[in-house]
C-alpha cells in the first residue's frame, strides 16, 4: 500500500514515515460533520474532555498531564487563549465590563485627585488586549506559586502549566456566572470569589500530599506575592514610559 501523503510503502494502519492513517476517507458531508469540528475543538478527546476534567477533578487532571498523560488533554496555552478570547467576546456581547475593565476604571478614579504625573498608556493597552493579558500575567503568578510552594517537587514551568489550565477554566466560570449576575451590582464580585475558590480547590487536589491548612497558607501567600510582583512590574514599566516621554 502507498501512503497518499508521502508516497512511501505502508504496512499497517498508519504510515511509519509521516504517521498518516492509511484509511483516508473521501471528503463528503459526513466528513465535514465529523472531521472539521474535531479538528477545531478535538471534541472526541481534547478541548471538551479537558473542560470536563477541569470541572470535576482539576488538580488531579493537571498533575496527570504534567507527569506525562497528555494524549487526551488540550494543550494549556491554546486552551487559555480560546477560553480568554471567548470570555472577552461574551463580555462585549453582554455589554459587561471584564474584571480588568473594573480594575483599570478603579485605578483611574483613584489617581484623578493625585498631583503626581501618571501615564495610562500601559493600562489602556491592557484594556484593549484583554484576551492575551492572562498569558502575560501568568508568568508572574506562576513565579509566585513556585515561591510559595517552593518545597514541592514541581519546577517553575510545571507551575506555569498548572496555572494556565486553572486560569483557562476560570474564564469559563466567569462566562457562566456572568450570564446570571451581570445585571446586579451586588453580585459583580461573585465570579471573582468563585474563581478563587476554584483555584484553591485545584491547588488542594494538585498538592495532594499537603494538609488543607498548609495549602491555604501557601495559596494566600501566592496571591500576596503576585500582587507585589505585579505592582513592581507596572511601576517599573510606567516609570520607563514617563522617562521616555520626558526625554522627547
């Protein structure tokens, strides 16, 4: 048998040279219904399977991915990009501010009466590129969790994968809760609280060898360190922008 992809001789169901299935189906309506959705979302195993696992057993599923059981899971960076993009689009359709919008709005109001010069270029850029901001913030948050859980066996990049999956799933939680709570001001903080509870639950499952109280302490430390690191980075970037503007 000749492989239709690379024209090499094939024995078995898959080509040993390029890996393509030897049973290539003709493109028809059935092909479109089955193959195209699977190619985009990997519904048979990847995207929807990952969502399900992260809803019912997040910490265990992420730990399994890290130790090597990766075939069924959607890749972490792609997963976060899709969910964060859907979150921003959903917020736009519902005419509802995202948490970043609320944070930036509060910061701007807080500095209106300040006599010190402030440059909002960075914050305005963040507001316009919210779908990608989690990817920029996560290295800091992952470094914070790495420091807080320093005695665990996981390195920085494994913490990064852990937080990529958690943040991606939080975006779906924000979407779901936003559909119900976006009209009532008293409930605006609800998605954020639920998201943090989910984050703690995922950490508790992931670091299963540690006691709940220890995980709570390390979890709280993670958020404190993240806020400190974020403020430092924003302050440095703002200072750089102001310095460049003063030179012009």
